[in-house]
């Protein structure tokens, strides 16, 4: 079934969050913000968290990656 409202489909498209060139997850628009969906292990610490902006989600993913790297050291 095709989407009849192409604008709505584009607005709901996931946005990939990369950290250091590696995809860590995606954000999807939800309730005026962006819900993070993790795709890599280090980012699962913030899976399901809603952020006010894409930049806030990217920053949290970066912090999660640094924290995970610190645990491995």
C-alpha cells in the first residue's frame, strides 16, 4: 500500500545518528521531539530516550560511546 500523504511519510523518516563515522542509532520524530533507537551496543544505554533535538541525541550517543570505551580500558 502506498503512502497517500508523501509529506507525512518524509517527516517520519528515521534520521541516522553517526558518531566518529559509525552509525549508533536513528532518531524518529515523536511528540514534538526525537526518540532514539539504538543499532549498536554502546548506544543501547540511551535506547528509547526522547530528546528535544537531533543534536542532543547525537551528543548523548557520543557520550555513551565514550563511556563504553572508558569501561573497556
